């Protein structure tokens, strides 16, 4: 398998962690979708990362790739066997993905000249982040599908979203009133797959 993406993307990190957790061998191809000569469009017509190449098949969108990897039936399973409970875990993972996506939009907006930035857009994305974090905090406190005994897709998506918030310094102080998410992040960082994929400022 080949994983196409860049090291700082929370969505690419999510797939990297899943592959490492499941012990699936893969080659990482560092490619940014923002470069003029980026090869990403060859693998994903939408020009986004991650993309996963497995033989003649190209898979894209991290949620789809995660589902595809779960079909391999390798351990650990990241979704419950019960279909309703699996759906609940997927929904929590999508909340975490939404937090990461909102943070990405803030980063892109702040790259524009100050006069061209939209205060309304920035405020809207920050509200999404805070609401999403509140929902994840609630779920982490309950320990069902998130922050439980067994690692899940939601755990991985959440730690990647939190890591991206910290890396890009988006929503500073998010942890002050969310102790359950802090505990989850600390617990996840003890895993080799999470520690190895942490984005670096250098």
C-alpha cells in the first residue's frame, strides 16, 4: 500500500495511525495538494489528501479509507461489531473530523492578507470547533465509543484533531474546561502509533 499525503494533515495522520495500529505495511509518499505540480490529483480527483493506493485501487477521503482498512479484519478492530454502536463511533469520528476541518479553514483564512480575511468566517469556524469539542468532551466522559477501554476510530480521529489544534495554535485554551479530552490525549500519546506521527514544527 501507498499512503499519499503530507505530514501535517490531521486526516493523513489518522490513516497513518490506523495502518500502524493494525500492523499494515505501507509506503508514505509525501505530497502536498497545494503545490502547483502536486501529484495528488492523479489519485483523488478532488485534489485532497489522504489517498491510499492498494494495487489497482485508489481510495480517498479519510472516512472511506478508514472503512476500507476495517474490511481487512486486522486487529485491533476500531469499530464495534454491533452495527448501531459502530455507527455511533463513526459519528463521533466525524465530529472530530469536523473540528479538524474547521481548524484547517481557519489556518487557510489566516494565510490571506489581513484586509482580505473574513472575521465572520473565522468566527463561524471557531464556533464549530468549540461545539464539536464540547460534544467530544461529553462522549469522552461517558466512555462509550470514545475514551473507553478499547481503542476506536473515534479515539484516533479525536487525538488527531486535538493534535492539529495544538500544532496550529487554533482555539488556544481549549483544554481548560475539557479534562476528559485532556486525559484522552495523554492516554493516546502513550501509544507508539500516535507518538510517531505527531506533526513537527521543524
